[in-house]
C-alpha cells in the first residue's frame, strides 16, 4: 500500500490513546502559563520604574549638594555660637554688677543739679579771681610807689656810720 496506509490504523489507535495524556499536558501548560499576563504587567512596571532611575539619581545628587551646603552653614553657625559661653559669663558679671550700676544711676540723676551748682560756684570764683587780679595790680602799683619813696631813705641809710657798705 502506498504511503504506509496499512500501518495507519495501529498508529491512529496509538495517537488516540495518547490524546488524554496530551489533553492533560495541555491543561498543565495552560495552568502554568496563566500567570504570564500578571508577570508581564509586573515586568512592565519594573521597566517604568527603571526609566525613572536617572531622575531619581539627579534628585539624589541635588539632595547631596544641599546637604553639603547645610553642613557648611551648620559649621558657620557653630563658629558663630562658640562665643556664647564667654558672653554668658560676661552677662552674668554684668548681672552681678547691676545693683552697683543702679546705685550709680541714682547718683547720676543728681549730676545735672551738681553741675549747675559747680557752674555757679565757678562763675563766682571767676569774679573773685578778677577782683583778686585787680587787687594784685593795685598792690603792685603801691609796692612800686613805696619802693620809689624808700629809695632816698635807703641811700641815706647807706651813708650812716657803722654801715658796712662803702658809700657810692
């Protein structure tokens, strides 16, 4: 028989016997591949997420730059506040001195009145000094006049016997 038809019925019987096994295996394949659409959606989501990674990397770079600037600013703040403990000590000293400063302030409130009194006294002293200068000028004139009037008496006294100076 041409084309091997004599063996066909036995092969057909064999194929027909393997159909249930083939159907069972096809069912297993269908069950195993039923998750493929979900897996594909997950893979696509991962692809979208990885597409965003360069933007995330840029954002992280900017964040790192900002953190470096913040670190520098914090260092400046730390340097600026290093003086605070010393200032605190000075402020405590000022606080301790406050009662004395209040007392001084109370005395200072009377200062304008005292200055006015001193000013008045200085004015009186200036007038007295002017009068004294006038009196000294008058006295100087009187002393000169007295000297002038005593010169002739001095010459006579120089000529009296017992005077040690020789007469000129």
